C-alpha cells in the first residue's frame, strides 16, 4: 500500500515536472519565433559565428543589401560583396603575382565601410591615389576591416589572413571597438576548444539569447555613458597596446591609423588608447596617422560622419589623403 502511494506520488511529481518543462519549452519556442519575426528585417546576414574570432564575414557574398541608419534618421542601403577569403574586396590572386605591391588595412566597421559603397571607402580611395602616383607599379590596397572587430580579434585574424594576402605594408586601424563596453572583456568571452565555445556558437543562433544579450549590453552602455562603475571595456588600454605591438612585430612594415569620432574634443574614455598608440609609434619608430587634426580643419564637422564614428565618403577621402601623405613622407613604396 505504502509502495503504491509512493509510486503514485513519484508519477504525479514527474508528471507535473514534465508539464512545467513542456510549458517552458513552448514559451521559449514562441519567443524565438516572435523575436525572429520582429527582427527579420535587421537579421545579421553577412556574418557567421566563428570559434576563435566570435564572428567573421561570410565569403562569396554577392550584392547583399545592408541597411545603415544615419544620424539624421535617413536609412542608407549599401551593397555588400565579399571574396573567397571572406573580405569585403575583389578577388585577390594567391599567391601574390611577382612585382605586385600590397597594402593590407585592418580594423573595424570604419575600415570595412559601414554605410558607404566599397569604392567610397578610404581603403579604395587610397588605392586610387597610389596607383595614380605610381603608374609603373601594380598596387593593391586590401580591405581587411570587419565590423565590430577589436584589436584582440585583429591579432588572431592577422595570423589567418596575412599568409593569404602577403602584404608589403600593414595599416593597423583598430580603435573604436576596443574601448566600448560589453558584458565581459574579449579575452574572457570564449575559451577556444572547450564546450563553452561550442555552446556560444549555438547560442549565437538563438533570437532569445541575442535579445537578452542586447538588453544586458544596453544596461552596460547606460552605466558606461553615465560614468557608473561596473562597465567593462572589450579591450583595456594596456592590452590594446600589447595587441598593436604584436601586430607590428608580425608585419613586414607597419603604420598606425587613429580615426577620430564626431565628438570633439576626444572623449576622456578614448584618450588612454590614443596615448598608447602614439607612445607605441614613437617606441617602434613607425608612422602614425592621427585624424584628429585633419578632420578639425574641415567645417562643418558633421559632413564628415554618417553617425558618431563612421566616415562619409567625404570623410573617407580625407583619411585617404592623410594616409597617402604619410606613405610619401615615410619614403613611399
């Protein structure tokens, strides 16, 4: 009799647990579908999850339309194509043809060309200037920018892409994605080769996870903007310097590029990164192009920016001019 009652209680308990789990799974499924429908227009379609880099550009994309909001409220539509290497660029012959001079520009969305067409990026405008100045040379300037990449990711990405591109000069432009806050520093985000990295790759495909992560990040951004404690930079100033130093060491020839934000003077939270880059350039005796002064010469300033950080085609042209001048001053090609 007692055994019969215990068995009945167990069955009743397991039944209740099963019902509750079923309800929870149903709610999660509904949320996944609903959030997917709500965010369908803004779904990320040009990136894929990556074990080491967190995300990467999908290779061989052809004319994918990406919508980018401008600070004025206007929505810009940009055509995104990628090559077989997963770069926003034309196909790049490998191995490098004899006599071809290659410049690899690495950085985040400002290098990738957020909101501008490929030929409007400063990468391709620099290529035009160099080809005009050196008509007897075969010159290719390669767009190695990936939206959202920090110097932590760039340090890993360089090991993969440099042997394929075979650059003669590397322009390192990591900056904006390093000091922004996140739920944890990049170096702690995923432990490569562990079950956690596989779990993170699976979660990256979940609409519910992305919604919750975006909400947590918005709280971090609010704390960061108000000066409250608790916000964490994706890459701290010291690690930023170490990452740039490692990239300089690995490059055949290097140059640093510091882009400028719309806000002027430069916000205090960005200053340690700019100081670290300038100190490193002096120490390694390499050129550094700081866009603060070139941008300051142009008025109105907002004509140079699509939003707080991304240059317009006009702003990209000024960056290309500054880089071209620095290359000439350093001895040319």
